[in-house]
C-alpha cells in the first residue's frame, strides 16, 4: 500500500470515529430530550387534570355521581361482580372503572376527589402512551407535539369532567393499535411482549366498556392490513400472534363475564325483542340489549339521545382545538408504507375512519369519538414537526382566532364588571332543554347577567387567549409558538375549571345533601328517576324510595327476582307523606304544583333549595 493509501485509510478511520462520536452525541441528546419531552407532556397534563383532583368541582347529578356511588356500594357490600344502585342491579356496564374507584376510596376515604383521582391518572397515562407511540413512529419533536396536542385539546378536557370510562378505554385502544402496528412492522422483530400488550389491552378494554374495546382495534388493524396488502398474507398473520393475545384477553376478561352471568340468571336468552317488564338476566341484557340492540337503536329503555351524523363528524375539529388548525398540514405528508412514519399515519387514518364509520351507523354521543383523539394528535404532531407551509398558515389561523376570543371575552368582562354576582348563578340563567343533547348545550343558558358570576374565569380566559395571541404575533420560532399555544390552553382550562365550580349549585345537589344530613332523622323519597338527584345519594350516602321513578337505567334491574321494591306511585306517596313519621323529598321546582295537588301546599315544608331543586319534608322543622 502506498503512502497515499495509508493517508487515505487514516483519514477514513478518523472520519469514522468522528461520525461515531457525532452519532453517540446525537443519541445522547435524543435520550436527554426524550426524557425532558416526556416530562413536558406529563406536566402539561398534570396541570390540567390533577388540578381537578386538588380543587375539584362537586360531583354532578346524573352519571357523574352514579359512577362514584356504584364504587362506594361495591366497597361497602364486598360484591364486586354485580353493580348496584339503590339496592337494584345495574347491569349495563363492565366493572373495572368501579373497581379502580373503590380501590381509591379504600386508600384515601370516600371523597369526590378520590373518585376523580383514577381518571386523572389514567389521562396522564394516555398522554404518555401517545407521546411514546409518536416517538417510536416519527421523531422527538413530533412526539412532544403529539403529546401536547392530546393533553391540551378541548375534547379531552371537556369529556373528562364526568366520571365516564372513555378516556381509560382510549388508553386500551391506543395500546392495542400500537401493539398491532409493532407486530406487523418490518423494521423490528414481532416480539412476544407486543402480543402480550395486545392481549392485555383487549382484556382491560373489555372490562372498561365492553366489546368496542376489541372491535375498534381489530377493525382498524384489518383496514390497515387491507391497505397494505397484508390481509391475505399468511406471514403477516403469523407475525400478529393473535392466539396468544386472545388467550391473555380471556384470562383477564372472562372470569367477570362468567360470574356476572351465573349470579344474574337466567343464564342464556337470545331474543331480539326489548321491552318493559321483561327480565332475561345479565347475559341477554349486556350482550344483546346493551351491545347489539343499542347499536341498532332498538334498545329498551331508550334513555339516551343521539347527535346528528354530520355534526358528530364536524365537531371533532372543535374537540381537537386548537391543534385541529394543523390537520390540513397532515394532508401533505407521506402515507406510503416505505417508512415507519408513513405506515403510522396510514394506521391513524384507518383508526379514525373505522371508529367514525362505526358510529355513523349507530347511536352517538359526542364523546363516543374520544378513541380517535390520539390518532388525530399523531397526525397533528407529525404535521407540526414538518416544514410544511401549512403549519405557518395554521399558526396565523390560531393567531387570528386567539385574538378574536380575547377581544370577545374582554368585552364581555367589561360589560359585566359593575354588575353584582351575588347568590346563586342559577337565578341568572335561562332554560333551553332542547339543547341539552349536546355537551355544550348549557352554554345556551348563559345570559349577560350570568357572566357577572363568572368574572374570575372570564378574566383568566381572556388572559389565556391574550397571551396566546401576543405570543404568536411576536414569536417566530415554531417550537416556542407551540409552547405558547400549550400554555394558553393550560390557563384557559383553569378558567373553565373555576367556572364549573361556580355552576355547582346548578349541576349538582350537594347543598341539599348537606341539609338532609343536618336535619332531624327521617327517610328519603326522590321525585322522578334515580338519575335526577344522584349527588344527594352520594354525599348523604342514602338510598330512597323513587316516586314514579321506575324508568331509565334502573328499570330493567327492578324486574330481577329479589330486587328491592324501591318504587312508589302517587297514591303510596300520599299515604307515606301523611304519616307522623318524618319523610324527606327531593324534587324539581317544576313538580311542586303537582306535589301540592297530592298532599296540600301546607304539607310541603321547604328544608333547602339549590337552583330550582328542593329538599322538602312532611313535618315542620320547628
């Protein structure tokens, strides 16, 4: 070898060493940034969702307090198989969310914040899983942006104000889809732990909200395999290891389903008719009535509404706000299967399409689309990490939107600044029951006078959008702009939390429960269905007789053999109310005239009032 060859070899070796050092430094910085990025995502989620645990609104009437009360009843009775309310079997939902809340109650005591803690921690887990998913698929920047987009979007905040299991379900679905994608990924070996993850997510999801926890990931996975021409490829199915995954799923989920069937006979019924007075046990009600007939909108009782299909689709732009401004930029990215990033985006599209198409042919509530939020966040995050001109357009759109919101809120604040905000906010609201099908329907109840009770949250919200608009105007570096947007949303959600606390008397009945506890001993009657005053039952820890309340969610269980006879009619109410024994009654103000016709106005002694809800007693208090 000549002198020149030796020199060339030495230079090549030096360059190789330099490249290795640079690679090592890059990997080290990525690990450091990854650690920091993960904590940024978790900190943003914690500031939003753990704040509702540290300083929570009271549990609201309806489903919010129902979930907590079921968990409390399980803890008290030791029966963790059959959920019960007011002594009646409640067979609609699987029990995992109740078990988790009961565990929180056992650790911390029965408090509203203890009921909310598991959900808040579950949301942090969801944001972290989405961040990790994006980091595996794209790069560190995209992971940070995806995690922040999910943590600070409107929908995740709005639909976790009540204790429903959908956010936890979304964790299970996201984990299952990620496991499915990793098992098929040609860049890594299909390790058994991914099949384990798939099976665990299936099993846990089944115990959170039933069959859709398996249906959604499977449909998304099959759609993805069809798009990538793997649907009929034997090698792809071998990589999936579905049989071990399904075995793990059955080990986790089957025991409860079997026990619930055995403890709530008859064991098997296969009728497709659902009507009043019919009791066919747990198996029929859970699998046929709650899954199949509800999907077909043939379930009885039909105690749910449905959102118009077009609105159900379009509202997702609002639920992902403000990050939906960057979804158009995702349209210009690659969805080819030659890269992991492209494959992940394709899976996200399949994920979104299958969930939304499923509910297009079924009954819908706005929060039913929550399982697609991580997919939308992945698309938005990868778009923000790109150099697309559409990202800059999205920034300008948000700059204008934040400016408009700031001006609007500041104007309202100035208009109500001198108006008094004393007493109960409900006296300044108007009723629009026709809008209550929508999650934001109660916003139509607001009047200018009502905003006088919301000066602090108005000021916080105006400040949030003000700093957002100013930051997007002055800052040009994209990463800092995204940080400004996230900070603005964190402050805005604190404003929303404070506003929700101001609405406590309107949305719940905590003060009626406290008045009941402080009054002389007596038994309780509730006017209407159980769901009407559930926060009274939770905070006072009482059961009640239900006046004309054999309807909605407790109707089916009330026909079970041995069920508590908790229902009375007008005639029985008149008899009880005329006794010398003390009775209490919680009722809507709109029902007072009917009650007065039954027992006389003089026999309706007001103990307490909250908004237009009343606690009454048959005997004078003094």
